[in-house]
């Protein structure tokens, strides 16, 4: 098996553009517009991670805003209600294409059988009571648990154990989220939520590996073994994926490449000889949970961008800010922005704007930032924008004038 060594800067640039093109970050509207575009984007990406941090618009909405013109935050729930997507665990909580439902089953069954724990020692009796209640009375919001009596006895359910029981039923597949108001979820029986005709057969480990490989090649362009099984807690998946990759390379379907730092990736045979995808002079402001940046080691290997979200870091140890957003210009990550939406004032505050040590045209970058911040502030329900600090400092005045 021959491994291609990637040493030339042009080959590295080709890999970056293949990855960004596959992510839908180079074209103007790669998936279409509005609701249909959001549906196609989730289908193509395979998942969109859900996150609750609200200093700016939620991450799952931000990911789609960056790719789908005309997207609005209410559209994810429209897709959920229509049965186009469902909510479950990918490597984290996520919206997933309903067509991929069967590939959620191995993890659900592992939890239900006790092979993998969501909660240790789940309260089976309480879970049975909750299921019976939902079966008889219909969908249930988690906050409704505070005001529900179990049918078979006196007394109120204790909030925390009942909430855990509800989440356990959801994670093991007995319940699904059928509606969502912000972060208030409504649960119903899985058989009542699933659209008709959805494949509910459990895939083998080998079939699951084939699905993940196809999905990741589609949405990332090139893949690494570690990324393919990233936080996937399915027994036997890693060796099955390793075997599958070796088979695809030996059959000539995939090529293995090695970067200068020793990182290994796989990509479709001949991809390095295809025309280089074009990169415009548009800038993209990405979420810290964006599909492109969530695998930090891959991000550093391909783009040389050393990124960490610092909201989980003690304030005194933060280098860039609480919730820094990666800035993508052409095919490079050139900076990060720490900002907050003051929604009552309708003002977007840029607390800190940091540019990496790159050789780029400063006027072009400032113009691109000024252009992208207008739709971004509207997405945050803001009318104005302020800038507190810029690094390097000498760009501060020029940026303020541009904005």
C-alpha cells in the first residue's frame, strides 16, 4: 500500500479547499435557500450539533446560517415537526437526517442493554410509569413532570429522578423528541414520532462503518480513522472501520496521504488531480461547534489553526475570550472573534477581534469582515455593532471606520 507524502504547499492548499468545498463553505448557496436549503444541508453534513450557549444565536442555527441564505432559527423546528430530521446523539446532541434513523439504533440498544451507561442504575419502575403515562395521555414536556401525579399511587414525582428517567427513555430509544420550544423538549413514543416507511432495521457494525465512511467523505472530502469514529461509543466500530479503510485502499477506491506532521488521511482516488475548487474573497464567521472545526486536531493538521473554545476555561486563563468564533477567509482561518449579542439594546458587541499571524491583504480582509458582519448582526437580532479591542492594535481605527 503506497502512502502519498504531502509536502508541497499547493497540495496542502488543495486539501484545504477540498475539505471546505465538501463542507459547503466555498459556494454561495451550495444547498439552496431557506427551509429546503436547511433540509439539504443537514442531509449532506450528517448532523448539526445542538448547543445551549446563548451569548449569540445558538450553535445549531449558526451552522446553518453560515451555509444557507435565508435561513431563520425557527426552521429547525419546522423540519423536526415535518419528520425531515430527528434529535439524538451523534458525537454530541444533534439534529440528524431522518433517513439515517437506523444508524442511531446501535447506540440506543447498547444503552438499553446496559452495555453502555447513560445513567447508572436507571429507575426501571419510574421509567415504566412514565411510558404508560405518555402512551395514555400523549406527548410530555420535561417541565410538565413537576405537575404530574403517577396514576397508580399518591404523591408527586420527584423532579430530578423523573427527569433522569425521561432522558434515559429517550437515550435508549423508547421516546423521541417530537417538538421543541427553545430548549424545552416534548417527548412522545418513538412509534408515534417516526414517519411511515423509515427503515428501522439495526445495521451491522460493518454496515455502520460503511455508512459513516460514506457520510464523512461526502461532508469532509478527506477523513482520518480517528475522525471517523470520533466519540462513537459502538462496540467493534473502530476495528471494523480500520478494516474497511484498508479494503478501500487495496481496491483503489481510496488513497492514503500523510502530512508533514505525520497525520494520515484518506480521500477518494484521484482527488488530488481534480481542478482546485475556487475560493472567493468572502469571509465566514463560524460557530465553535461548526462541523468544520469541531475536530480540533484535524483543524490544526489541515489549516494550522490551533483553536480551543474558552467558555470552559477559567476567566483568568482565557487567551482570546469566552466564546470566540473562528474567522474563515478564502481557504485559511485568519482570526477569531469574541462577541456578545445585547438583544434588548439590539447591539452586537465585539469584545475582542484577533487576527492570526498570516500574510494577507489587510484592506481585503477588513472589507470582507465589514461585509460579513452586516448579515451576522441581523442574524443576532442586532442593528448596531461596536468593537472594543483588536489585535494587532494598529488595525483598530481602520476596522471601526469600515464598520
